[in-house]
C-alpha cells in the first residue's frame, strides 16, 4: 500500500508518517513535506520518482500527472481499470493526506497584494483531494489533521479503514474544497467591486452548537464568517457564564448595531433586539445609570453593551438586577470580581467593539426558497437636514433629536423613539401603525417627555402623531418626510410651537 502526503499545515505530520511507516505503507511526498519526513529518519519517495517528471514552474506542477491521478482514480473492482494501469505501469495510491495552500491566512492580511493572493491558490491539492474523494471506496483521503489518529487507529486494529470512515472523510473533502473555492470567489469579487454576483457563494465555519433555536423545539448552531470579524460578536471572548443561546446571539448583535452609532461613552440596554434603555455620559457608571433609569422594568433580563471599560461602580449597579449578558471592550479587575459572583451572567470581552463597519458590508436574510441580500444600513442621515417649521431647534434640542434618531434607526418599524439629555425616554417599536408606536413611546416615558425630542423611522402619514407628541410636552421632532400629508404634520408642529427637522432618509427595520 502507498500513501501520498503533501501538506501546508504540518501539524501531526511526523506522527502520521511514523505510524504509516510502522504499518509498512510506502510514503510518497513533495517539497517541504518530504524534507520534514526524511529529517525524522523516515523514508519518503519524491513524486517525481513516481511520475518520472521533475517538479517545475516554481513548484506549480508537481502532482498533475497521470501516474498520480490514475493511481488514485483507478477503481479496484474494475478489471478494465486495473488492466489499464498495469499496461501503463501505474501503481495504485491508497491513502491521500493533503491540506491546501493557506489562501485564507494570506488574504487575512489587509496589505496582501493580488499577485500574492493568486499565488496562494492551490491547484494540485484540490485536484488530488477531489480525485481521492470521488474514489473513496478504494482510497482513504484526509484533509483535516485531526483525522490522522482515527485513520491510524483503524489501520492498527483492523488492517483497513472502514467504509463508513472513508465516506465521512470523502464528505469532509468536498466540504473543505467548496469552502476553499468560495473564499477565492469572494476575494476576487471584492477585487472587482462585484457586490451582487450572478451566483452567490458564501462560506461560514461552525463556531458553536446551541442548546436550541428561538424555541426549545428548534435545533440551532452559530456559524462565523471567514473574514474580518472586528467589532462582531463572533470575535468576542466569553469570560464567564453559561453558553450563549440563539436568542442571546441575535439580540446581542442588535445591541452592538445600536452601540456603533455612538462615540460618547454609552451603555445600551436591549430586550428582544429593541433598545429599552440607552444613556451617554462622562463615565461608564453614569451611562449605565441613565440606561437603567430609562426603562428599569424592561431592562430586567436584558442585554447590556458598552463601548467603555466596565468599572466596579457599574458592576455593582448591574448586579442589583438580573442581566443576561454584558459585552464590553474590557473589565476592571474589581468589576470582574463583582460580576462573577453571579453564576449565570454571561460576560463577553470584545476589544474591537468600537470598530466601525466598512462601507459595502452586506446584510443577508434567508427566506423560504431564497436569500435577500442588501447593503447594511450604515448611513445615519441624508444629504442635509431641513428645518420645515417656523421655529428652529436650539443646539440642545438638536442634540436630543440626533440621540433619538440613532435609537429609532434600530427599533423595529413602525418605530418611535423619544430622548432627552443623552438618555432614551421611551421607545415604541414594531407597531402596525405609527400612532400606536407614538403612544407607546410616550407611555413608556411616564411623564419624562416634557421638553424631549421625538424621532420617527419613517414619515408621518397623518398629523395625529405630532399632536400626540405636542400633548406630551415634546418640543422637537425629527423624521424623514416624504408623505403627501407632510404639510399637515408641519402645520400641527407650528400650531404647537414645535420645531421639526426632515432628514430625507428613512430607516425601516422589518426584521
């Protein structure tokens, strides 16, 4: 029996070669892999000894030869195949151990040049892997170093690798090569600024299996992208607490989206992916207090994220209630001692939490039978703000309006957000009409709406929302405009002495 070994990742390769050698399996190898095996005192033939043809073109051509591929692809059960390879003086290859050029690692370097990326596209490796996987009944093919021990164990115990193991290894090869090709396609798309290709090919890797999905009867798993993960939950390190659930991950992702809108020290509280309490201040403890007081009822059992280090004072505040998850760029030693007193609270550290997402980042939503793909909503405002009322907002009112606008951008539509003094006052998310959302936000404000600013994620179809806001003591409104009834809403604002600003940009969030 013969084994071909050619790997970029040489993890476990010597143990593998020693195991095969002890079993009397002849080893064929290439380049650096062959040198490493020989250095360990193990015999290894060069591929060129088998093919009778030297490696050439700077190593681009090593294994692309009939004596390699015929030896792999020959079906042992076919008399015709076996006669042909005998006539052609080709010996069978029974084991193929290969992993590929490090294309993923190469393109992870932000300064990588196109020619370097292209040079790290493996050609011979995938070809041999696919050949061996196609003929899995006769050839054992291994792409993952973690499977070396399994193969050696079965050979030692049974003299052969089981058909079930061979079939599973075959599957892993095609899974790996498909992912490898998807990475290449994705990289080349970026080089040509192709946002929406004719064929959408993406690849993710499993990060963790989840206890269940949105509900206990649904199975679920979390996959991470193979690219720049800065600022994403997939890059966070969990310091304490039980594993995240499906809903935890979904809701925390929404919280991080909101947090990215702020540059001041900010704490965001989220429940069911909607903001329930947001505060900005000079210290993280003050920001936490604002977020908590904004809606002390809804934040119970919620998720808290912040763009500043969690200190002892904030930790003490958090520990007074039940919080599911805290995500921060860092924690003081004292804060960790306080927070870890609670067994189940999840503490995640995300040093890149303040990273802004790159323009061109896409958002995908699976629907039955298809996929919706769009640019992520990274913009906040249109080309310019337009004051449409007789009264202009003061600087302070403009600050409150912008705070509310950042919140309503991330509330489910129809959404209304009310804010004052760098604090959320009330949020009305996900209502089927805008007046209900307005009334809900005002009700959540519980008398704190006097002098506050209101933001609507889309235009007002009627003037009822403006009148409700005026009755609650709200003095300024920011909204996209664009309704045929804009004039009615503007008149209602003028009649109440309010200031209204149009953004020219809406922020529907339907899911």
